[in-house]
């Protein structure tokens, strides 16, 4: 395994960053003036939707909500076109989109 992974699997990689030889620095967030597209998944545990909502409140931007529990599923969904459109044109969206089916209990 890579000693300092960036992303080696969804759901467990965040613990692998502990102990990196980098000094912690406080973040400074503020509203920007350029368009910003955020995306959040309603039921996804790695980056909870509450974090996306808090980030939008803190720095602005548009939040597209993906209705699933799959971190990283956006690339395989039809609504990925909205993100590509943002990169091509700067046009943001606050739409929600159906995501991958959420497994039952």
C-alpha cells in the first residue's frame, strides 16, 4: 500500500492520512466571486450532506444534490452532464438528481 495515499478506496481512506508529516494549518473560507458548483449525496457517510450544506452557506455556490448513498457515483449518472456543463460554461445548478439505488435494510 502507498504510504501516503490520496484516495485508495471510498469509506476508509480518510483514516490513512493520520500521521502525515505535514504541519496542520487553519483554513480560511470566504465567499468568492466566481461561479462554484458543489455536489452532495443525500445518504453518503464519507462526506455527509450536512457538510455540503455548511460549505455552501460558508462560501456560496450552487449545490446539486444526488439522491443516493454512493460516494463518487456522479460520474456514472445522467446528471453528471450538469457538472460537465459547469466546467464548459460556468453555468451552475441547484437541481437534485436521482442517484444509484439505495439498498434496503
